[in-house]
């Protein structure tokens, strides 16, 4: 098979790496990709939907895979479908499950999928008077549209809530993503990410994972795209896996079909494990970043075959097997992330990190010049490690991290600590 991946981050590097190791795959291409991906893929400098379609047709690509949500909400899957070409990822209509918080919340309400109670507003004064009636804090304020995982304010006081709503509805904080806002109750608990493969009917959950959204150790500081993840997440027990399948994943996929927008691809359920059971924080219409980096190295089966089966509606016949192991992924970010974009610093120690047994390095925001790598802003690299236990995977990942440095490099030192603590308590 010839496979094409769209995107340029750490998630896409992990997808490419896994696809390159799929026995059924001969060639792997990426558009636009980043310089660090050339170990597993051909970088194709093409832009725009028509050129992507032309490339896929000319090169006789057998399967195209979407990384980020934006290409999906913009309808890339629909364009491929029009031409009869296989594409892993939902249609624009189905991608609304991530693209519009109010679409997702209304769907959950209609089909009784557990989530936080909420109201949607476009009128600033109505939103403010609703807030003034709320007595319970924190209160969660969300921009309705896509805001790269950053359009959420956890307001501790009425003043903060009002300020957040005004900022969003006046279009100042999140641009058009904030033209409408969702105000919802705060859910107490531990978070987990459960991603699944689906062909619109059959659902195959992946190994659970846990992201670390805040910039600093101990879940402090600003929200980011994600500073690291590990899999499996001990917060997800076998019983919870079943509850999530029965009360969240299956009803959601059935609901999408019933609403006339069947979901095919990777459906990501961001969950809060509350004392009343798992509730949905958000749905995403694609693989998580950084969850993909620890989850895919644990997949035993041929990823390309599974994805192709999702596009054809034959997932039921596929064998999807996982390694009996654990994985930890640590994100290395540039100075000032997430507030500012720093670039140009030279990255040292990459080769040494890659030589650390069990370590994988996935590139996100790096660039290569004259054979040397430099920082290109945001989340720069991921160091992922697979090992028989979570503790060993954590140790390996941080051993890999210790080999890499650049001026201003920042990372969290506690990725997987929460999972280890839970495992210890269980003993
Ligand atoms: P989202 O973009 O909806 O995933 O929200 C980003 C982050 O904000 C989540 O990962 C949670 O940590 C937090 N969050 C969002 N909604 C809630 C909620 N209703 N209760 C508690 N935390 C939330
Ligand atoms: N890990 C969060 C996300 O992919 O949205």
C-alpha cells in the first residue's frame, strides 16, 4: 500500500512511524510534514486541497490519513469521497462533533450521553445574567468553535466568568471561535482519553491514555496543546472501559449515524472520571496529540489495514491487538510556550536520545539546516518510550529526555506520576 498522511506535528510523526512499520505498507508520504519525519516518510511540498488530491491520484495513493481537525472540518474527507479515494477521517458534517461544542453538547443531551450540564449563548447580556444566577464555582466557559484546545476558561469567581464571556463574545480572545459560548458545570475527577477506531458501525477502542494539559508540574499554569501522555491509564479499569464503550462510544457513533452524519475514522472521547462515573469533557474527530505518541507504539496489528477497513466499513473483520506493555511520552517545548513562539535555538543530543533503548523521538516543531536541527516554536519534540511497566517506561522516556537540550527547553518532570500513584495505592 501507498499511504499519505496530512499534518506536521508529533502526532503525525507517530502515525507515519507506525504506518511505515505496517507490513502492508510500501511507501509513506506526508503533506506538509516537518524535517524530522524524513526517517520514515517522503515530505511532499504541496499546499491546498486540489494539489493534495492531485498528488494522491497521480501517485496512486491507496489510503490518505488526516492528522489535524482543521482539514476535516474544512471537508477534505468529502473531497476524497467525491473522487472515490480512500480517506481515514470523518466528513465535515461528522467533524462537527469537535468543530462545534454546541453541536457535541446537543448531541449528548439528545442521546443521553453523560456530560456536564450546560447552556449555549450568543448574546452577551443573557450570558452574563445566567452567570449572575450561578452560585457554584468553578464554572467552565468555552468558546464554541475550534481554538486549538485553548478556548476554555475555568472561572473561579463570578468576575472571572463574566470577563471570559465578554472577551469571547466580543471576539477579542478567540476570534470567530468565540462567537458563541458554552457555559457548563465543572466536573471533578481525573481525566482520561479513550480513542477508538470506527467505520461508522463497529467500534474498536484503543488503549486508554492520559494527557497533561497544563504547562507546569503538578497540573499548574496555563493550558497547552498537551505536555505529555502515557498509556494505558490506570484510572481506566476494565469495568470503566466497558462503561465508556456502552454509555459513551457506542451511543455516540449510533447517534451520528442517526443524525445523518456517520462518523468514520478515529473518535476521541476526552473523559472526566467523576464519582458518578465517566462523563465526556469533549469529543475530538481525530487522533489526540500527544496521546497518539504513546498509544500507537503499543499497537501490535497493522495500522494501515485497520484504517483501510474503517474506510470500507469492514472493521468488524479486522484483528486489532495490543502489546502487553506501557508507554510514556514527554513533550519538549520551546521557551515561552504556550504564550510565545520562540525559534532558532540549536537542538543537541537527538542522536544520543534515539540510541537510548526503547526510546522513540517524534518531531513536531523542529527544522533542519545543514544537517543540524533547530527549534521551530511550540511543542518541538516528543520522547516516547515503551517498556513492560509504567515505571520503566517513565524512566526510559526521561533518560531519553536527559540527552536532549537547547536554550530555553521546557518540559514536565511528572508525566505518568498520577498513574504510578494510582498503581501504588492498588497494591
Ligand atoms: P476542552 O477543550 O473542552 O477539552 O477543555 C480543555 C480542558 O479544560 C480539559 O481537558 C479539562 O481539563 C478542562 N475542562 C473542560 N471542561 C471541563 C469541565 N466541565 N469540568 C472540568 N474541567 C473541564
Ligand atoms: N491531547 C488533546 C488533544 O489532542 O486535543
